[in-house]
C-alpha cells in the first residue's frame, strides 16, 4: 500500500523537476497499468507528485484529476488517407 504510491509520486516529482516549471507533464500510463486499481493510483499519485493531469477520465471523475488526452485511434482509422482529413476540417476544430 506504500511502495507503489511512493514510487509513482517520486518519479512524477523527479520528472516534473527535470522538465521545469514552464512545462506541463501528463500521465498517460493507463494502457500499461497493472489493472484498474493500479491505473487509478498512478493517475492520483502522479498528480500528488506534481503532474498537471492524466488521460484517465475515471480518475478525473473520482479524484478531480485534470484530464487531457489524445484522440481515439478509431477516429484516426476512420480516414482512408491524409487527403480525407482536409475534407473534414470542421471536425478538427
């Protein structure tokens, strides 16, 4: 109950210190986490360690962790070629 949270907090703090105060750091480890509890803990304790947010939406819901992420792979795969992306500019914001 202490080892993993301490590891995540320490690593997050070291990365944030190395990145500097003007760089945002986000946790994107959900795919590599050891189960749903590990994913929630990683998100929660990376924030405590100094990160700015997580890709884990559920941790945002449970712990008010700021969430940020990438677009879904299914969205990317919906285009058959790069030229199709230009046709749908309204979808890209």
